C-alpha cells in the first residue's frame, strides 16, 4: 500500500533538515541537495517541489532561509528510503494540528507537545563550499569510460557506497568506486585537483555557473532515460 502523502513529506523534510542550523536552508541549496547530492529529483523538479512545499505551508521562511513548519511532526525515514517524484505532483496544504482538534476525541490529561528542536541540515549545507564538488560530472564520465560501466550505474554504485559508509561526499564515493574498479588513481586525483583549482581561481559567479551546467547535464540524462 502506498505511503500517505503527508507522511512522505514528513520523511522528506526530516531527511533534509535533520542536523541543520537554526538559520534554515536556502531554496537553491535545498534543490541542489535533492538533485545533485541525493539524486532524488531532477534539478527542475527539485525547485518545483521546494516551491510547492513553501506555497502549501510545509516550509516556512523566505527563499534564503527555509525551515520546516514548526507544527510538523517530522518522521525519520527507514534505511534506504527515498521519495518518488509522483508523490509531489499534488501537495496538500499543511493542516495545523489545532484545525483537527475538534474532530478528534479529547485525551485525558494530554501531554504538552514536545518541542521538536531539530538541529536542522546545515552542518552539511552551511559549510564552506566543497571545491572538489565541481569535479563530480567529470569523475562520473571518467569512471564510466575507463570501467565500461554506464554513467547511471556509476552514480548508483557511488550512492550505495554513501549509504553504507555514512557522511561521505558523492565525489569521494565515486573516487572509492574508481579504486574498486582498479582504475589509475593518479588520473582520478588529477581530475579532482584540476577542477578544484579552477573553481578556487574563479569568482563566486563561476560556482553558480557550474551548478547551472550540472542542471543541464541532469536534464539531458533525464531525456535520454
């Protein structure tokens, strides 16, 4: 039986904001995490889901500092859980718990609601930018070409390593996969260092352009599928 849409949203927000700071997460950073780091949605779909969650009250704040609605009971996802885009085609408006109180029987001596102090996902999203992140697309192409694996298979195996190892960046997981495939690690390190140096030498606008390029590549892959 399919999962209730509010529960899917509650799990998505828990996965995205657990461990973040009180400053919230910007709209581009949230879409970036869902599309590039977690590979859950395409870049365009990620931005659309952020906007729909914001408009329907599941996310509050402005575009530069979004947070889950404080009245949401966030649900921790099971190991290996991931959303599918069909769950977010139509997002219901968030219903404040007080609006449902009249239809629910009163419980004797109800407990005061616990404050869900979420250390929302900022350790990950508000850290200094990872310069090596710009090498991800080049690494995927290199490992696919040298190993004979399909590009999507490279990403799938790298994501599997991330789930197994814990807080590991995608580029590091791809590098570990390259070593597992007995590829020349000097070439892998050269790709990472050359891309990192290019980003470090360029202006901040270069980082934003890199993200736009990555969006285009993800969209292209989506059309090919």
